[in-house]
C-alpha cells in the first residue's frame, strides 16, 4: 500500500499563499466598504514596503523583530510548548540590553559592548521565561497561562524601573539618557552606502544579520543536535520521550530559556539599534505577532524568515497607506494585519485538507496509470 | 447457497472505499443469512474495520450499496444504521463509567427533556430484553464496578434496546478471559436462536471455528473467500488470510536457564489517583529463559514493564539488576537502565516505542540518541545514523528499506521490526518485550517469534508480556499470571494449558481439579 505524498511546495508555498490572498481579498472588501479604492491602497502598500529604498529598509527593520519573536515561538512549539510570553520576554530582554549599554557606554568600545549586549538580551529574556518554564516543568502550571501573565508583570516592572530608577535627569519623558554612540548598533545604511547600495535613511541595523544567524542556528539546533532530537521527541510524543529516558522537565526548561533568549534579542534591534535609550512599550506587539509569524512560517526558520518579511512589509506598507490615503486610518491597517494573522494563523487548516486531498487523488491517479 | 426468495439479513454489494491512495475496501460482496453468526476474519489492515465502519455509518462507501432485509438502505450516519436495525459493540466500550447500566442504555434515547417517563419505560423494556435473551444484569449497578464481561453485556443491551436485529461485534474477546469469552459466545448463540443476526469481527481463528456458521476472509481490502465454518479448518483460514502457507507453532529446544540476572522484590506501584496498580510483585529472571507474563489486559502488566524499565518509579520494593539495587529512594530512569544493559520493546509502539512523525532513521535511535556513536562534538552524525539504519533494515528485512520514510508510513509489522532491531542490536542482558506481535501480520509473527527464541538461546533473559495466550504458551519457558496487579500464579510452561491459565487469569483457580469458578 503506497502512501501518496503531497508535493512539498503545496504545504510550504501554495497553502500559505492562498491564505494570504484570501486575507487580502477580504481586506479589499473592507476598504471598498468604507468608500476607498482597494487597488489604489494595495498599490501604496506595495510601494511603501518595497517600492523605494528607504521603504525596503523599514520593512527589513520590522522584519528583524518578527524573526526573533517568530523563532522564539517556533523553538518552544517544536517541544510542544506554546510560548505566548514573547512580548514580555522581548521587553525584559530590552532591559538587559539597556542596562549593559548604560553601564558601559562611557568606558568600553562597541566591540566589547555588542557581545555583552547580546548576552544581556539573552540572559534577561531567558530569565523571564524561566519562571513559567519552571512552573510548567515542576509544578504543572500551564505555560500558556503563566507566560501571558508574565507579559503583564513585565509591563508593570518596566514602568516601575523607568520611573524610579532609570529615567534620565535631563528629560521630562520616561526615557533613560541616550547612549553614547559607541553603544549604538550600526545602521546598515552607514555600512552599505559606501558600497553603493542605497537603503535610504532607514533604521535597519546590524541586528538584522544577527537575526539571520539566529535562523541558521535554530535550524541546526532543532534538526541537527541531540538536544534538538530530544525536544522534537518531547514535542511529538511525550510518552516516547519518557520511554527514551529523556528528562522532560529539564528539556522543557531549557527550551523555554532558548525561546526567551530569542525573544529578548528584539531589544538589540529596538534599544541598541533604533531608540538608543531605554523607554517604555518598545515591544509594541512584536511578541504577539511572532505567534502568527511562526504559524505562517510553518515553524521552520526559512518559513519564519519569509513570513517575517511579509509582516514587516505589512507594518511598513500599512503606515504608508494611512499617510497617503488619510481616510484609511491606522486602525484599518490594523484590521488588514489582523485579517492576515487570522487567515494564516487561526484558519491555517481551512484549505489544508481539501487541497492535500486534491493532490493525493491526483498522485493516486497518476500511480495507477 | 444463493436463495433469491428469502432476503438476507444484510447484503453488501460491490462496496469500495479508498483513503488517498489506499484502497481499504475493494468490491466487497457479502451475504449474511438471517439468524446466523457470520465471522469476518482478516489480518490487521485487511479492511475489516473500514467495512464495519461503512455498515455502521461512520464512513460513506465510494461505490456499492447495502441491503437490509432485501431493501436498499442509505446509511450516512450511525443513526441511519440504528434505524435500519444495525447495532454495534465496539472493541473499546462506549460507556460512561460512572453512570448506572440504566443510564448508559438510555443515553441518546432518553425520550424527552425530563427523564422520569423515559426511565420507567426503559426499566420495563430492559427487563423484557433481559428475560427474552437471558442477559440478566442489575440495571442500577454503576458500570465501572462491573466486571469487563458484564460491561460488554451492557453494550449488547444498548444495541438491542435501540431495536438492533443485526449485531456487529468488533474484536469482542480482546479484553476477556477464555471463560468470559465462552460465556459471550453462549449469549451470541441464544441471540441467534431468537433471530438476531451476528457479525463477528476478529483475528482469532479459534473463535471463528468455535462459534460461527459462516466465515468470510478478507485480505488487503478484498473479500477473498467465503466458507461454511463446518467445512473449513484453522490451516486453511490462516492460509487464506495471509495468502501463503503459515506455520502456527514455534520450534524451540528445551531452555537452559543460567544464573539470575534480574530479581524484583515486593514491587508495588500507585498511580496518580493513588490506586495500587502493582501489588507486591516478586519475580526472578534467569539468563537463557523466556518468562511469560499472562493476564487479561489492564491487570498490572503495563505497570510492571514500566517499573522494570525505569519509566516509572516504584512506590515500594526493589529491583536487583547489574549489581545495583534500585528502589524508590534510589531510582534509575529509563536511560540509566539502558546503560546497565536493559532493553525494552514496549507494548504500544505508536505511543511509546516510536515517534511516528520522525523519519525511520530517527526513530531507530530513540533511547540511544545520547550514544557517542551518533554524536559529534555539537551536531549529530547523520551519516552514521543513516548507514546503520540501512544495514539494520536489510538485516531485519524491513520493508520498504528506506531510512528516510516517515515511521508512520511503515506497516505495523515493519514498525515492530524497527523497534525490535533497535533494542536487540544493543546486545542487552535483559530484554523486556510487551505484546511483540500486536497488530503485526501473521507472516511477520513467525519471524518475530523465531527472533525471540534465538535471543533466548543466545543467553539473554527475556520477560515476555502478552495478552495472547497462544503466544505465551508457544514461547515461554515459565509463566506468571497476573490479576489485579498481583502475581496470582506461576507454572512451568509444560504444565500450562488454556483452561488453567484462563482460570488463573480470572483469579478463580484452585488446585482442586474440580475447582470450577462459582
């Protein structure tokens, strides 16, 4: 009895594409319903995201955050854990980056600060994931609940720290002092313009390359190390994991530490790369959108990269649309983003069975010939 | 045999069903005379369950139709099947355990928003059914407090209460002792005498021969033969099922037991609800012998395997193995037990022995994934894993010999070979084997049995847990019988027979030869 296979491209390309298309069609209807021209809006959106060099730079800047949070969700998901706490872990990861920069920017060169900031982001993000992980592994508290709650705690903690400890003395707003330039993550345009590549005056910075490196690292980790073998076993068959003598509690904790560290890297991009100071609410929903990115990217680093670019384009293109077509408010842009998340994430399986069935029947018919 | 004047109780015409590329049923024709017991026999995966699901309305057939009493019926849901007078007793009972018998029977047929009227009607109707078919039962007993045989009776009553004239039983004896099974067959015969038609699905040849009027054999989705039961025999049916001649016995020499390699002393185990699943079990396992553990499924055998292999920690007692004493205060986990020379072929390969979503070469190292053989400094050595998997697939005749194929896509027998190969190739001192041939084709059973015997002859100590008495009797040198978590009997294989083991399994054996159960 031969099992017919669905071609790989159906699962990784066709189905996501179909879901996005449907999301855009419905978005078009919404825009049409408020009396605007959806084609025109789509034009602005695509132009805004990819049409000119600065737009491309912004798209990549947003995508950097989504890669980090998407990978964070992916690693946990592969071990059967649903980490909804990317938001809080990113926030606290940023705190780690900020503290390193504030402590060292007067005394150390970039080459020293950068690796320490990476470690700071990882350690703080991981620490924030550790408590829910411990509670899940040793006490059986469900990780979905605890990670959500930890987002709120992170938010309150940051307000407390900013107001009482970290607020700069020269400014009225709730920012820390601005870091010295040697604690800034270099913008890509400062590196690429001399090479003749133009990405405008956009905020995309070196963190983008760190994100790409993380994609590769996660791929290696999950599919090519024994540690990844254990986490995949745990994620697909926990009983088999016990049978194999895998310490499931230990793996659960380690997976969440890695997941939290990845989410924490958002701080590199936001704090060290763009804001150059500690401030409130810089995580701005990137952690939550990471869930959609991971789902859409089929929990594979390559897919996550592509999905992150798409969501980066939505953020950047959406901002452009509401600038050029004032009747389309930022709220409508959020609706469009929401529809994409809905169709690519929540309704992921809407077409899956039927399309796979179609290809299975086709393969079966071909086999009989 | 064809008689056009009296319609059949149920007749299938050219039923076909395809799942993807798998042709589960192909042009199935079946005629079951009214008031007969009709057996349907076939290996796992032959399409029996699919066919029954079509009759009971779980799946729709791609082509063909079903006639009941000579009239075409359109069965799309199980409600349609019930309306057509078809009732089903599932292999795993569909009962609400903490409801009474009466409540279970009424479930889905309450007869209105308020229960009162329905209850008195159901009580009267059950009483009538019970006396008509001699299916006595206390209707106010809570189901979970009933023995398994009586729970099955509740299932039968449920079907009859809904007006079933055709009763389908799917592997009904899997959870019964031989004596309980005999009792079931007596009930089926009395149902038959009252005009009920019975369809009996099983893979046990013995039951077919003992209780049916006619038998149909399925193989690879097709109906390959129809026989009158009185005109066939075990060998012919086995050959029809497999498509080639099979040997039903195991050749083995006298065992030469060596020294004790593992001894368990007073093992007890509580589950998470605090129920004692294992009660004061002691045993000794010697090199070069096969110790069989018989018992009806769910009497502590799984817990025994889990405790011995280190998957769960015992609550009390000790295991002496490889020079170490393992106890609740000094436990070893499954990985440590493996390192000490214990291999374990688990009872349920899907839930435990394999990761069905993994490619075969990944499943083939489960439990040994930390071995330096498979690991470089940071990354796993995929080439070593693939080469070794290919070699083993060739040596153990795993088909198809493709290490990249997803584990789920191998047949049951080939999956089991992957597990057994993995455990045996480590050259362990002790091998625990649970249900070695569950869900395995008859053709592959022979091969697996031979492997187990040759391991014994190579001086391994083997603990064999199986609910198939035939298997226990064919392979074991010594037999323990478990009941309700405790060892209730031990005997040499040569003293064992089905009657003695059956009585022990029901814990109603006494040395008095007249000691039949009350």
